[in-house]
């Protein structure tokens, strides 16, 4: 299990060393707070209390707990902000727009014309061969972990 990292801003929030942090939830394994620059009002971050840089560093027990907390807080965000929709986003690596390397889940309430914009490209141009190749590799890897 990874311990808190001194230079991590989310570990500072977990340790209650970040003045001005707008914490909304805390339990034995997770903390949730509002980001300094929210995408929308009600945007909430859920983090594990252990320092895990990304999803590949997370143990299954903590991952399951984060999923439960994310679900609970999604309902709280819905009641508090009455959004038209909701994004739950978890990014891993700089290329995927992760800017703080402490695993975190974004709960982002959405409204028409909220300025966030779409998160998917309007279309792609992958060939059927490319899709079949990745399908085959993924099926193999899923067999290896017993997921099929």
C-alpha cells in the first residue's frame, strides 16, 4: 500500500494540510472535495486516502470503495445541483489529461451550454482491421485475467 506523498496536493488535502480545501466527504478510505477550478458548479473530486498515482496502481478493494463513494456522491451532487446530466471521468497519464498524479474521479454535473463541450470526437476513421486487431488482443488479455 502506498503512503501519502509529501509533494502531492491531494495528499495534502487528505492530511488536512491544505487551507481552504472545500471538503465535502471523508471516510476511512476516501476523501471528496471541490476542485480549485471547477468545470461546473458542483464538480467534485473523489480520491483514495492512500497515494496511488493512477488506476494501474490501485488495489481492487480501494477501487471498489471509490466506486461506491462515487455513486453515493453522484446522487448527492444531483440533489444539490439539479443537473441535466452528469459526467464521471477518471483519467490516467498526461496524454489523457491527468494533471495531478494522485488517482481521482471527477463527478461533473452538466447543463446545456455549460461551456464544457463534448468529451468524444464527433467521428473516427479506424479500419475494420484495426478494430478487429484490438478486439483480438483485448480478448486475449481478458482471458489471461479470467474476465471472460
